[in-house]
C-alpha cells in the first residue's frame, strides 16, 4: 500500500534539514511496522477500516488526510518535473528574500545615516525588523492552520513587499523604520510558509532533499547579502537594497499563484471566527511589541537626549517592566492558546535553548551591524569594500552552519556544540573588541574567521535540540518559541549596543575633541565624517567612534559569556537515541 506522511512542521529558517530527514525516517519505520503502531507520530496513523488518516496536531498547521491505495483509491499525487521546478524556484526566491533582508541592510546602514543624519537610529533599522519577525511567528503558524495555505502565503509576501517599498521611497528615517517593521511582519510568515509548502509539494522520500536545498539557499543569501548591499549602495543608492525585493518577491508570488495547488487532502480546521481570533493571541502580541518599544525608546533616549534619571526614561523602563509582567500573566491565563505556551516554556530543553539563543543571536547581529560601521567610518572603506571585508565572517558562518548540521544529523551529538561555540565566540568577541585605528588586515581577518566559525557552529543548535526532545504535536510551537527568543534577543541587544555606542561617543568627545559639538557628530553620517571634520577634530572624532564601537563589542563579550553558563544547563542526551520527551 502506497502512502505519504504529512509534512513535518518546519518553521526554522534555513536550519531544518535534520528535521526533514527525521520525518522521512519515521515514515520508513511506519512502513516496516505495517501501520500497526499507535505511538504519537507526525507520520500516518491507521484507522479501523484500513484507510490512513494523517494528522498534524494543534499548532502544526492544517489537518491533512491522505488515503492509501487499496484498489479503488488513488495515491496522493505530488508535483513533478517542470511544475515542481517552478514551485521550488519560487520557494528558494522567497527564503532568499528573508535571508537577504537580515544582512543586505547592514552595509547600507552607514549611508542611510548620511542621508537622514540620524546616527542614533542605527539600531532601529535592524531592531524594527527583528521585533516583528519574532513577535508574529506564532500568529502566522496559526494562520496557516486556520486559513488557506496558498492565500496566506501570498499575503505574507505582499506584506513583505509593501514594507520594502515603504523603506525604499522613505523621505525620513522614521519611515524607513516603519517599512522595516512591516517587512519583518511579512517575513515572519514567509519563512514558515516556505517550509510548509515545500513539505506539501514533495513526496516523503524527497522532503529532506528539498529542505536541504532551501537551507543551502538561505546560507548563500546570507553570505551574499552584505556584498549585494554594498554593491547596490555604491553603484546606485541604498534605496535599491529595498527596491531589490520587489521584482524578486513579485516573481516568487506569481509562480506560486500559477503552479502551487494545495493537496485536496489538506483540510483547514473548522472553527468559528471568534475561536480563530482567540487562537491568534493578540493580547500577547500587543504586550510583546509594546514592551519592546518601551525598552528600545528608553535605550535610545537614555544619556543622549534625556538623562537616565529623567521621568521619560524611568517611565519607559517602568512601562517595560509592567508590560512584561502583564505578558506573563496573560500567557499563563491563555494556556494552549498562548504564543508562549507555559507548558512548553517550562520544559528544560525549551527555556534553556531560548535563553541561550537570545544572547547568542543578539551577539551575532551586533557583530554583523557594527563591523560595517568600523570599516566605513574608521577605515574609510566604501560599502562594497566593507561587504568584501566581511566575507571571512559570513563565509565561515555559512560553511560551519552546514557542516555542524550534517555532523549532528549523523552522530546525534548536539549539546557539546553549544558549549564549544559559546567559548569560541566569547574569545572572538574579545578579539574584535581590540579593533582600533590602523588595525592590520591579518588581525581583523583572523578575528572574523574565528567569529564566523563559532557563530556558524552554534546558531542552529537550539532548534535542533528543542525539536528533538519535543512531542511531534509540539514541534511547531517549540520552534516558534526558539525563533521568537532569537529575534527578540537581536532586537534588544542591537538596541543596547546602539545605546552604549551613543553614550560612549558623547562621553569620549569631551576629551578627544572638546571643541566639537556632540550633536553635530550625531547628525553626521558614519561615512561622511571626513567631509565635515578635518585635522585634529577628525582624529578626535574617530577616536571617539572607536570608543563607541568598543562598547558595542563589550556587550557581545558579556552576551557570549552568558551563553557559556547557559549551555551547561541543556540536556546532553544523544539525539539519535530513543528517549522520552522533556
């Protein structure tokens, strides 16, 4: 009897090859058992009359029923040949957009500060994107469950495109930030949608292969992002970093619209509109966004436009604390409807890996955003030159990510990678802290190689461990929680780095360039310093800039140090060994 398992709930952007393989292995095991096992599984389960009924439990996506062939019943048909080629092309283009948008802007940020004279907004260009990317992960997972998959995916691409367009045509810094937030909202649906459609389109024997192809595309795009961003900024304008998304996203949506057809066996959950809205957990999302905005504003204002002990800053910090407390209460009250289900958050493999991912991802993106500022302001390099100089970091990151994923898949050994990567990135963060005016090429290349090796080794591990210990019905929400923690970590730590940079810059200017107005420096773009300041003043401003960049890297040292201690708390069981959840 020929049969097919429902797609695994793949939500992690670019790091899910191991999970795809696991789903296929479960399918083969079910074949051998002649559909006699009653254990929970994401594979097909038998019914009394011999007709298979595959189910994706709550939070995993649409319910699917696939019937085997017992004479009169037809097997599930999957796209083949040219049709499958175009579907995968659209999915690769879609995941490429998400990956590029996380890195393509990094090398363009200094030029954006030139255009609008808002050096203090550097953190917002990244934080606004990551904030909505993380905050709406759970909502999109439930949208795919309660609403048509194809339509929902196309809507997520449309939202992403609208955000990109807003940033591209922006006439002020605030509009760029708003566009980034809207793009993040769309991206939070594009990423899980890509893996869901891939799983629905591929036969079980080929799902891991297609998942690996999507993951590889993600890695290549991450490497190419700073280079493309630098080239577009130099050859045209930084606006093309956002315009670039429009034709690519449009092509992906057009191909999906024409070629993808959800299997007839895919059935949406039948629920009232009220129940659908309750499942979205809007109160939790509103509190998450509100608390994040309060903290980001406090970090932006503190010590720069308002004293740290001012009513404005203190009020924002108190508001942040109150909203976090309210979020905890709401999530406990919501129970299984919550985006951060308490039952899951309490599990050791979930909370440990969430905390670890929060600090680890935050440190990585601080590095990714502040190296271009160093190269373009201190070393006076062009955006393209800055992107080229980051190749050691992003190339080693991509290669090591793929290698560690394959090694874990084969050996089942994952926990040691958390500790090893934490130690490596802590050392590399300490070395990057030593970057100064005139640092030799050999040093910054070597430091980035070490950093790329460490970050690539560890960034995907929390998802792999958490998913391996989760029940099949919990894989999707567990993945969403880990991605949420990573995205919020990037949001908060980039903002903290910006606050440290701004405060140290103002403080240092008092001694390195006492005749220079700090407000003028803050209003000058990172790459136009040499057009505004000259001689001794320029030297003093550059030394103050170095001091600010050192604070940003000092925050990465602290964050990476925390991951060392956190990594010791995870489970060290071999993932390939049979074990109980939790």
